[in-house]
C-alpha cells in the first residue's frame, strides 16, 4: 500500500497535536469549585457567607472575574459552595475546601469525611488561629502553638505570584506558629515566617502529603486575609490581600497546569505546522 505524502502526514500530526493541546487548555480554563463550611455549622462568624461578613471581602475578590475568570489575572473562574453538611457526597464535587477559623467542637463531626476527601485528591486550605480552632490540622499531625504576631514574609507561590509581592503581611488577635520539625517530617514546605523566624505559612503540593492527596495549605492566622479588623485587604489591595489571592491562584492552577511534556508536544505541533506551510509554499 502506498503511504500518504509527507505533507499530509505532517498536516495530520500537527492537527492532532494542536487539537489535543486545545482540549488541554480548555480543561485548564474551567471553574475551580471551592467549598467552605456554611454559617449554620460554623457559628463563630467566620464562614464565607456569615452575616458578620468577616470573610466577605475575600469571597468577593476571588469571585471577581477581573481577578479569576477567562479575562482575569488568573484565567480560571472560582465558584464558592457553602456547605451545610460536608458529607462525602458533597465533598466529592469540590476541587478544594477552605476552613476559616472553625472551632474544634463544630468541626469534629466532619473531620473524618474531610480528611478522607483530602486523601482522595481534594485540596484543603486551613486558616487556623489558636488551639481552639486547629482541629483538622491537628488530626493531620500538624503541630501548632502560640506565636508573637509579628509581620510575616516569604516567597513563591504565596508571597510572590500573579497578583504581586506580599511584604510584611500583618496578623491580628490570636495567631499560631507551626513546628518546622513536624512540617519537615511530613514533607511540607515552609512558605512564610514572621519577624521572629516563627513559621506562619506552610504547604504541600498535590500528592506530597501522601499518595493521591490534594494540595494542603495552612495559615497560622485567619486574619491574614480577613476583613475583621477594620481593614479590607482586597479593596484597595494590600499585602495581605495579595497573599490571599496568590494562594487562591496556586490552588486553582495547581491541579491543571500542563506538565513540561505538554508544552513540548504543543511546541512540536506548532513546528510541524510551520514546516508544512513552508513546504506548501
């Protein structure tokens, strides 16, 4: 059988690669679904939909299409789901779960299901504060204790990212620190420390806390990104707001950024198309 001309084969291969790359980009640009405990099960007034509005500025910022959306700074939209019951069925529909200052007493009935979802690939963002609001982190084996509350600085992906650089991020009220020995033993990465060298922000990329786990982020103070202290960190955007948006961007993009091999294939497809067009001329 006579084989197809080289030009036809180049055209076909280039088209297949570009079509595949287009599908990958399309999948990457979809919505990230972020769940959070509803105020009915987080009565400490820190739910993303609480009447106190302590986290309203954060919610408004991440659902603003200028920040997260097809034409935004990050081209993935964020959809927030308020969970009245974090059951396995409800958690399975999430890309990530944010826990903002949830008391140990109220979180305890749901901790087992939340950890199971995390170990099955759901991202987890814990905003702790003190020993009464660190139940889920403690269940993961992450040790925390009181800190001195001095300003925090760090590096990418949170203190430096698509929304800028966050310098001297403030804390308010109660605040914790994480034990660096424990973080290292669990395979985590220290992303931020305060002026006294106490660890205030830590994270695990997907699959690094354990096989198949989602990404994990812990802040030692919920007020690093809340508007509970008379300061709105997102309007106008300040260092604390930048920290929050960069973290959301990392979570939203972390599961879907093409691997280096993806870029190589996309480049190969482009080169094949160029070669074909030149050949036709």
